[in-house]
């Protein structure tokens, strides 16, 4: 039994993080009153409609339209979340760190995990938290995220599948689609390479750029995902964002990693560009999945 709420890992996990290897773990957050269905319903009201994403529970594993055809209207967040068992819906509460108690929890979970793994917590930037609440039989469509993610299952049972891109060309095509509105949703199902069974007290590390999907069991599912960027995936993402900007000018850029010197120059530009935007517009809000 876990005595601490954060993912239970040890120093061997650092190698999994660096090699971006999916990894199962246990955690002690199950039963925390902050994640009862009622607490999540009230948190949804606190965050407001701009921080809620809702879809139909039953949907295909792949989607060519980034899930638009499965979107649900959000009329009363708390009432709809309370009725998950019967209303065939899939909710995401985005950026729960906007609420102070949950921001402190995200920090506690990541820093506790980091201490056990021997990771410097100062390297974990742009920390975010997402609550997923879904009806029995829900599907989370195949997608990838650009963050390091830790999924903590709180209620219900789900199957988490991991896939791999067929080749570098497919990976680059999907990254291009990501920066142009796919939000990482895949239009073809990759070859499956691993499958984890999730239950309360269990979870998984989901590496950046790793295709994955989820299928619910026959009960309501509640889970928490906490994410962060370190230098590795932050640099990769900034170079990709730069590449998309120059593609719009008709230039074909070098893929990230192919020309380290050019990558460094792109990073210098993007950091200066980001700093200038923040001075003009103020800080940007955290991006959602």
C-alpha cells in the first residue's frame, strides 16, 4: 500500500524518462476527497466553461477531424459530471492548477515523484493538471501529447494502449498536423506495442510523442493526468513551432535533430520571440492537451 500520493518510482525511472519508455506505477491518491465525483463537479463550475472539454463517450479510436464530430455542448458542468453514469459523456477539466489547492497538489505530486526518481524538480517546467471524468464504455481516441504525462487512475478500470509510428515520415506528418490543429489526434491507428490495465491506485508514465488510447470498462472512470516539460521536449517543441512558421513562408526546414546547429539557432529565435510576445501581451495561459 502506498503511503504517499505521488507515482511510486525509484532511480531506475530516470532511464525510462530519458528514453521515453512507457512505464506503469502505483500511487496513493485514490480516495482523496478532492477527487470525489462531487468535488470534481464543483471544480468544473469553479474553472468555468473555457476550461472544460466535452465529447461523446462512445466514439471511434481514430478521427480525421480532431474529434469535432464528437463534441458535446456543456450546459451545466456540475450536473453533467454528476450524471456521468448515465449520460454517455467524456469530460476533461483543463489546467486544474488554475485553482490554488490543485496547483499545490500538482506540485506535490511531481516533486514527490522527482525526489524518489532522483530528478531535479527545477527542471520540470510548465506544470499542468487535467482531470478526466467519463461514462462507462468511454473511448479516448488515439493521440499523442508533447508533454511528459503521468496518468493516475482514481476510479473505474481502463485499458491503456500504446502504439508506435510506422516510420519517421509518418511521425513528421503527424507532428505537422499537430501544429496545424489536430491536437495530436491520429487519423490512423498505429501498431500496438504495449497495453496496461489501469485500476484505482495504478497509473502510467506516457512519454511525449508516443501514440496512445484508452478504453473504459463498465463503470464510470475518474483519473488525473499531471504533465510537465523539461529541456528535452521543450526544445523539440520550440523547434517544431519554428519549422511550422517557416513552412508557411514556403520554406522546407530541417527536421528537429537533423541539424543541431540550426536547431540551436531556431531555439534562440523562438525564446526571443516568446519573450517579446510576453512583454507585449502578458503571460500566455497553459495549453491544453
